[in-house]
């Protein structure tokens, strides 16, 4: 995928070899992130292009990508994304950080080989003691045949594998296949307004193509910077789940500019990527759960205050849907139907100005219109 970015309106930083980097404020980092994430202004962009620009979207919550695209695109209809899933142009697959992402079919085949070590490390950490002396390659081979013969849930896959390897834990056996075989989740899982268990087959069988043999880690890092930069090596590692990327970033230095943040951390970026003025206005936005902006940095200060972290990230690993006010996480939200009323329930973390309150209410009404076109009573509740 080619990277096309608009010319920056602020300091271009320093070429790595030119001397002391420019210090870039937290607020300026926030505005750079929002510009690249299409959150300063909704963009008119095909859904598939938007998903690729974001290098995929976190998708543990099946509805989260729909809300993420609603916040970023003009006139986005959920049926557009559902159709792409059904047409096999986008898929749900474990990728970065070994977590479920919604990506284009091209990126599925291109990115999956680059994060193989992340999956292997996760398998060792979670199931290492359960697969001691197991012939992993034979299990993976058998598992691939099973899911390509008939798509299976992990529970079904583990049970079938356990029939052949009765001395091993079924969940561990299924995890071996998930690690070694690129498994995609099939619809109706992930379709708007529908539900279904996560049923899997191999990416190769579903897409009729092999994993890319031309995947280049350098390109993956440049795409991350285009969507999330400026960023540190630690940020890139947090986003991808990969380790020891300093050498790879060093190889890219002639193509990059660098900055320091307020804490003195070195940040890298693409020279002509957008870095708007830090005082540019940012409208309120409702983000879905698990939005990648909250998961793609070692230092999250550019998007969420540390004091709010525990209000968004739960102990059992859930990341709640969030509200951006002036570009920063300032609340959480949920929708529920109660006595025939569709309610948008908003919990704010700080007091808003009258203007912020009014614009957030307007955006909330727009969100309810997106959720349903039914003529039902609607209500916005501030806790």
C-alpha cells in the first residue's frame, strides 16, 4: 500500500543526521494523531481505503469498527462494511499483539507473516507448559485440514484435536493451530446487526491466496508512523507486539525526521506527514471499544490522561467505548434499550463548557441516528 500524506503545517523536525530534534508538545502530538486518524474532520473515503490507512482496526468487539468508521468517515453506512466482510475484501484475524483486527484481505496476507513471532511468544507464555513434548507441526497440519474441511469454533477444533492427542489440553491444542495457521473468523461474526460464534478457517482457504512472501517489516513500520506518528521505538513495539525494533528503525533513519516529546523521548516520523497546529479545533467524537489509538503507544498521554486510564481499561481486559472532547479521552458511553427508548448513556470525566456540551449532544444525536433508522423514542442521558 502506498503512503500519501499531506504536507505538514508545523515544524518538520530534524533529519536524524542534522542535529538537535525539535520538542513537540503533547497537544501537538494529539493533533497529529487526530489528523492521521481522520478525526479532526470526517473524510470522504471508501471504507476499504480507510481500513487500510489505519493499518486495520481493533475488533475484539464486533461492533467497534463500525463506530470507529462512523467517527471518521462522511456518510458511512454500516452495510458498507458488512458487505466487504461478506465479499471477503476485509477479514477478522489475530494480528498485531496477537489480538483480533479487522483488515483488508491484502493486509491479512501481507501483515500476518510479519507478526508470527508475536503469536509464537504468546503461545509459549500462555500454554508452554501444556504443550511440552507435543509435535506442534503435526498438530498444526491436522488443525489446518480440519478447519479447511469445515470451519470450526476453537472449542470444536480443540475437541477434534483432543481425539487425536488425548493427553493434551484441548484449548492448548487449538491455540497451537491459531499460532501456526492464519485463522480468519467467518461471517455472520462481525456483521452489523447480526451475531454468531467465532467460526474459523484458514486465510488461504477463505481468500484463495497464500500469505505474502514479500512482506517487509520496514513498510509495516512506515505505515504505522503514517497512521500514528510521531512515535518512539517503544510505541511501535507496543502497537505491533514485536520486540527489538531499534535496529529496524535505525535502518529507516535516512527516510525519517525526529522529535523529542516533553519527557525527552525520541520520536520518529515521516517527513511530510500531517502535524497540524496544536490549537486547531477538534470536534467531539464517540469511539468504539478497543480503539487502536488507546492501544498503540507505550506512552498514551497524547490521547488519554493517566488519571482516566482505570475508568476506561477494566481489570478483565475490556477497553470501553470512549468520548473525545478537544481531542482527548474525556468520558465513556454505552447504548441500551429501556422500556422502548433507545438511550445513549454518557459518563463524563470532567466538566464541559456550554459549547462542548452542546456539540457533544449534537454528535450524540447523530450517533443514535447511525445506530438505528427506526422511528423509536431516543434519549441522551448524562450521568
